[in-house]
C-alpha cells in the first residue's frame, strides 16, 4: 500500500513527481532505519536483562527507575489505545503505523537502558549449577519469545511486512486468525516468554526487582486488554477460542483463565462502550493490525 493512499484525492493529484520521489525516499529511509533500530534495541535488551545496567550510578534510583519502567508501559499503550490510535492515524500513513509503533517502543526501551540507575541491595545471587539452570531458562525464554512472535508474524510486529508491501506498491496481506503451535495451548505465549526474560536472572538486585514487578503487572494487565481487543475486533471466533484455551498455564480462574460466555461478552461490550471503536461488522472485513493485537 502506498503511503499517499491515506491522503485525499486532491492532495495526491497536486503532488509533483519530485515530491512523490522525495516522499518515497524518506519512506524507504525511515522503514530501513526502523529495522536497524529494532535489531540494536533487541541486542541492548538482551545485555540489559542478562547482565544488568551498565551504569554504576545509584542516586535517586527508585524514582528514576520506576519512572522509566512506567514510561515504557505508557508509551507502548498509547499507540494501542483505540481513541489515540484513531488520532495518530490521521497523521501517520497506514503502511507506516506499525513502524512508528516499533520506533516508539524501541526509543522508550533505549532510554530506559541508558538512564537506568542501580541499587546496591541484592535480593539473591546464585552460582554454580543453580546459575547454569537459571541462565538456560533465560536463553530458552528468548527462543520461546522469537518462536511465539514468528507464529503471529514477526514482520508485523516490527513493521517490516507493511513496509515491504509498500515498497512493492501492493496492499499488505490480511492477517487471519488461525491459532497454531503454542497458541493452541495458551493465548499469550509471547507475554509468558517475556516474563521468563525478566524473572530468570541469577542476580536479583533491588532495582531489577522493581523492574520485574512493574513489567510483570503490566504484562498481565496487557494480556487482559489484548483479549478484550481481539474479542471486539475478531468477535465470535476469538470468544470461542478463549473458552477453550487459557491465557496462561495453571490459571484456573479469572480473566486470564478460560473465558466464560458471560465474561467474554461483558469485556467486549465494555470495550465498545468505552473506546467507541467500530464494531467487527464495520471493520471492512479486515483482521486487526499488529498494533491492535500487540500488548
């Protein structure tokens, strides 16, 4: 899909070939830069969660670290919230919304990595075979994370797929709701994998514990919101799926267990009432985009 398709017809016709070429060049630079930014961010995230922050500063770590952790959650959520999404889509071409979402997420994470303060208080530290086991679980969580993202379409999560089809001047293919692999066992394998990244550490300092607590709460709440979004946008197929498949293993009750007909219906109704988004019948038959499906 071409970025100019989101503009009024008279605006597209008034553009000169030079302007179109410049816009396309800027789009290519932005799309490729976003992919590079994603790779850099993933590397720093890996090092940060494995080895801790590189900074040795300790002053006011509680205020700074809690603020950075919440900033990431807020920035990540604003792009997903239907009312704010509708406002942003007036300015951001559809083909680049997922790329902008990825950029916002990456920049908020990079700010967290480089501005993080450390605490001198240590809650636990394991060594020997215990450290080996924890390290193995940490690396396995990374494998599970990329496996889960691959199942849902990693190219949509990073903005690469819409950007690739924009380069080819073709519409991006519709995303179909077809649970497979780990999604046949639990509804949120991506979030479960990310929980492993923040919990499996052989050295738990107090600042890492604060990050773990805040992100764990955000992940569970984000899982709940994602269920609500998908129940609204996909409708009956997702409701039937959530009645059969739990959100997480060993969760026997609550919104992240297998959903009942009543709870699923109330959640979708509340989302429609509070966000005033289109009903599934008015979404032109499309599947929700990656940003609508992300946490």
